[in-house]
C-alpha cells in the first residue's frame, strides 16, 4: 500500500511537482503517464526517499517515509530511470551485495530465487556490462525485488527495450501483481495500456486525471486532451 499526500518539489524557482496526491493498493498496477519533463522521475524519487521532498507525506505499508525512513525504504523496491548498476560486478555478485545491504540472512537462497524469478539464470555468471539491454533491465528489477518489498516503483522500466523484451517485463509485473503494489512511469501509451489496472496522468507537475484503465475508452485521445497546452 502506497499513500502519497500533497508532495511538492521545487528545483530553484521551478516547481517540478505540485501537491501530488494518490494512493495505490495491493494488487494494483498503476501507470504514471506523462510527457517528458512532466515530473514523473521527480515524483518517484520523492516516493522512494532518494530525493527529499519540500512538503507533503509518503506512507509505505503504514510507515511514514519521513518518520521511519529505513522501515519505509525496506518495504520499497526501486528501479531508477536509466537503471544504474555496477558494470564491473557479476550479476550474482551484485545481487548478493544488494542482499547484504538489506541485511538479509538467507542471502544465497534469496539471490538464487530472484535470479530464477526474473529469468536471469543463463546470464547470472556474466558481468553486468556484458548483458543485453533486456537482461540489464531484468538485473535492475532483480535488485529492486531482492528484499521482497510490498511496493514496487519503476521509472520507465521498458524504455529502450524492443517490444519482445518489453512484454517480458510486463509478464513479470503481472506475475508479481497479486502480492505487490506497483507504480511504474512511462511516456509511451502502449506500454501503459498493456499492463495497468489504473492510470495516473501527470502534466506539468500535477496529476490531471486518475482513472481505472477499463474506464478509458480511447487512451490516445484522452492523453492528448489532458496534456494539451
Ligand atoms: N536535478 C534537477 N535540477 C533542476 N531541474 C530538474 C532536476 N531534475 C529535473 N528537473 C526538471 O524538473 C522537471 C521534471 O523533470 P522529471 O521529473 O525528470 O520529469 P519526467 O521524468 O516526467 O521526464 C523538468 O523540467 C526537469 O528539467
Ligand atoms: Mg523521467
């Protein structure tokens, strides 16, 4: 469960995010859809505690991010935009390292399990720099999932992937759906349409609509209307 209330962020004099509020429950896959520069990455950074907010509150599985940051973050998995990974590390080595950061006590088993879950078995012995873009993205997802978080926050997880790789990611999200609260951003329509139960439209730092996917007849038309001007 993810509850976001009135989060706001300014960069200097520019308000990148203005009083954004929403909440997402377990079993939902919410798509955060907006054009480039809308404020998607900023919002996801605030929600995951990677950037301090100016005001507002974020509650992850009942833990207030400001009051109990470690607990809130422990229940959050985050795949940042551009998926930063240590290129020189081997996949297994990297995931074991991340498991160590979370102080997991069944590290070896957990790493093996997450490698299976994300379909990385055949690539696990490779260095991260040797991975194809699709497998690199799976490694990013694996590090986001290693501590079995309730809330999964993914910043453009399918960006730069071909349609096949992108639908692999979608399949993985659908498998995770029953157990997780998922929020992922995108600036492209098909990606969001394929997998979301709900769409949050963001434009110029504000939520301009928040609708169940099945209530949207023509996503393209609506998106154009909402992001005009
Ligand atoms: N670190 C930063 N410093 C100054 N401006 C920023 C910074 N990060 C983002 N911005 C600006 O904030 C706005 C929203 O950016 P961002 O959240 O990255 O949007 P999106 O992810 O939707 O493309 C943009 O105008 C961007 O230029
Ligand atoms: Mg972005």
